[in-house]
């Protein structure tokens, strides 16, 4: 048990509480009672007050569910999203007391809004968990992490040179140039600085103090910062000296890599982006406001958050760097559960923790005398480059039209009326680069073109049929097993377009696509970034050259659990609640930007 005391509380959602092991750079995703409550109730009714029998049954059930999550991630999500962005989970049997210890370990670190109900805690009866690579550190792409992951207590680290060498990462190198000077951006950083002095350990950022600057307009980058220089793939570079020469080029530029003695740490930025587009529907009165922005009204009304978020997903997914930057500033202003920034895995900025980002960045960035912009602004530009980075070769994610799960809509940037982004007359419409993480998420979210309003009748049709023939849920594999991507094909391997739209098989595929889309509407992206040092260059990792400096980075998508078929019912009710509250509040609703 002693080894578990090394674990650190990392975060939690509705169904899982996550602990990190700093030694192995793995995380333990423990199951919460929220996820087991219903099944426990059912099982209790079926066992005759034998605690042991109940506990055994619960564990068998949870184990099966976690195995399903693993097969969903490996067999459905990896091929669709690309193995580059999906880590390999493993199932781990835990010591009996692990759950209890975890609850104690979490202690004060847990956010207040998660501590309201006893069910919102780790289920102490569950003795298994998913173990995953810690994505807050730069970690491997599409390679077999499992050997490293399954070695709890073993000294092999995912980031250790030996491990990296063995696993032979895929690498890419791209350059970006960013010399931006914007009075608004400076004002923003100044406002942040005004609330915090460099070096303070914990420095609260008062978001209200910079909100007025925030809404004076959109921060705009000068054109020179908008082009990304050519992507260069160093996957093919056999000789480290070639990579070093890349470093030398960097050194000869304005910026430089950190020298080996300088402090180097990893910053990670976790974004829960939510739904990236609006589904147009003739009966929808609010089709110019996206789901996230509409939902905000219900969330504030119900007291989940004290104020509506400034963030709009459609800005982040627009591919337009001005809008993306606006989205990131909005997340800084109102992080809710959509933004979390960690320093070596420890949260430094999020819904409840607001350390001084400028101070942290001042020791993180390689010193660069030519840097003119404020550091948070530079960091956000760097994050944009990372989010838009396109893998030069993407073995598992060819956009083959015959592939199961091919999206039904192509990329189309939309505007949400609720966003405070102010458009310029000459605002260019942009595209997300094919294969970048945002494009992947957008594509898979687009597997659903009906939204709940259109899917619900199909769900009802299946439900009615299943009432007569309950075995059909397994026959149609609506809740798995998820053996391979043919799960998203008809029973005889048909694609959606081959099926009769009035057939039950068609309804099955449409509902499955909707469920995949819902998973992607609820996932989070973790980008881990670390400035390169002269010695770390020998590690085979992804590189980005930005503003004259070199960084190692990885981008991973987490929380890719399958959504159960039965949840369609909840989605239907929720959609109606969201629309109702939005209708009630929208008369009083003015765009944030109007008030400035
Ligand atoms: O319905 P949404 O959009 O509110 O999403 C739920 C999330 O709320 P959010 O709006 O992101 O704060 C919610 O997130 P929180 O627990 O509130 O952080 C969960 O992710 C929930 O999924 P699950 O029940 O854990 O499988 C999510 O439910 P799903 O809709 O993804 O099933
Ligand atoms: N592989 C990972 N590496 C680093 N941090 C992680 C990892 N997996 C989860 N986390 C952290 O733990 C938090 C909770 O994990 P996760 O989102 O999987 O829980 P959840 O209960 O499924 O969430 P939700 O309620 O949003 O569905 C994440 O927001 C993230 O900060």
C-alpha cells in the first residue's frame, strides 16, 4: 500500500476521480459512486445480504464496463481519431484499501462543487481502475505504450530516454513566427500582471479586473504572425546531428533553446471544447446560438456556475486564429470545467485555482530578447499552433470515404450569436488543417447530423422494437461489444448510404453515430508542451518551432468513454430544459460584447 501514498490528486469529472503517479507518469482513473449507483441498487435486490457476494458482483460488473471502455478506445476511437491522439488504457486490479486511501489523498484538493454529494466520490467497493499515461507530460504518439503503462512501481518512465528510444516516436517539426503587438493584448497581460507579481506562489487573477479590456475588441495578430512556416517531418531524420542542426538554426535566430542548467518544466493545457457546430433545424428558434452557449443559461440558473462562460466552441473550431485566440482568452476569463493549466501535472490555473500565469511563463519560456508580446498572449499563440499542427503522416487516420464513421458534413465555419468575437470586415474564413486534433474532433462530432431532435424518434423506434424482443440490444451491439470499427457498419458490412432510411438497421447506425458524436462532444484535449534543452533534443519527440524557440509537445484526447444507448432519453429531456431556459432568459440576454 505504501506506494499508493505517492499518488497525487489530479482531477475529476462526473464518473471518475483521477490520481497521478509522478514516478511512473501514469494516472489512475478511479470509478466514482455516481457511475455505480444504479447498478448497485439492482444488484442489491438480487443478492441475499451477503456483502462479499455483492462486492464480487459489483467488481465483475465494473471490470466488464472498464474493459468495454478499453475496447472502445482501442477499437473505435483510435482508428477514427488517430492513434496519435489516443493513449492506450490498461485495467489494473487495486488493493482493497485503495479506494479509501484515494478519498483521503484527495482531501482538500478537490473542487468545492464536487463535494456536495456522497455519490460524487470514489466508490470504495470498486477494486479496479483504468491506468493511462499521464498526458500532462509530453508523451508518446501512436506507439505501444502498454508495456510502460502496465508497470506500476517499475522505474521505467514514459519520458525516460530509454523508453522513448525503444518506442521510437513519430516526430514532426514545424515553425511558426509570431511577432505580435496589440495594445489590447498588452493591456490584457498588464491587467493580469497588475493582479500578480512575478514570483508569488499563488496569485489570484481577478478575471473581472481585465474583463473590460477583454471586451474592448478582439485581439488581432498582425499578418506576419499568421503564417506557419513549412512543416518539417523529422520522423525521417535518421541522424541526431540533423536535429541538432535544426537546433543550431534556432540558436542563430532571435530566440534560443534553454541551456541545460536552466529550469525546465512542462506546461499542459487541458481544454474541454464541447460541441463545435450548430445543427440547423427548421423548428429551432435559436439556431444561431450554439448548444454550449445556450446550455450556459441553464447552468447559471441552476447554480452550477456563478456566471455564464465567455467561451464559445465555434470560435475555437473556426480555424481562424483571431477567433481561436479570442476563444482561449475567454477560457482564461471563465475557465469553468473547460480549461485547466498544469505545471508538471499540478494545476496552476482553472475554475478554482488562479496562479500568476505571467510569472510562471516568465520562467518557462526560453529567454528571447526580441519577444515583444506579453507572455500569456505568446503562450496562447503557441497553443493555437499546437492545436493546428497536422501530423505529416498519419497512418491510422486516412480520410478514406469508405471508412466506417465517415462524417456526413464537411468543415464549415459557423458563427454563434452568443460569441463576443467582433468580426472585421475583411475577416477571412479559414479551414482547420486536415488531421489536426480540432479537425479530428470536429469530424467525429459531425457523425451526427440530426441532433437529439432527429435522433430521438429513431431511438424510440428501436426501443419499441426492443420491448418486444429484448435480445436485440445485444444483436445490434448498441452498448458494445466494441470489437472493431465495423461496429459503425450495418450487420452485413453496409455503409449508412447503402441502407434504406426506413429500416431498423439505418436507425441503429444513426443512433450509434449520434453516440460517438456525444463522446467527442464531451472529451478533453490535453496539450503538453516543454521547451527543448540541448540535451533533450536526443529524445525522439514531436517538435514545434515557434517564435524562434523549440518545444517538445504532445496532444492527447482524453475521456473517450462510450455513451450508453439509454442515455438518449436523458439527452432528449436535457435538450428541452436547455431550450426552455434559454427561451426564458434570452429576452434578457444581450451579447456580452454589447455591454462594452
Ligand atoms: O451534457 P453535457 O454537455 O452537460 O455534458 C456532461 C458534462 O457536463 P459539462 O456540460 O461538460 O459540464 C459532464 O461534465 P462534468 O461532470 O459536469 O464536469 C459529464 O462529462 C457528462 O458525462 P458523463 O455523465 O460523465 O458521462 C456530460 O454528459 P454527456 O452529455 O456528455 O453525456
Ligand atoms: N490520461 C490523463 N492524463 C492526465 N490527466 C488526466 C488523464 N485522464 C484524466 N485526467 C485528469 O482527470 C480529470 C478527470 O478525468 P475524466 O475527464 O476522464 O473524468 P470523467 O469523470 O470521465 O469526466 P466527465 O465528467 O467530464 O465525463 C481530467 O479533467 C484531467 O484533468
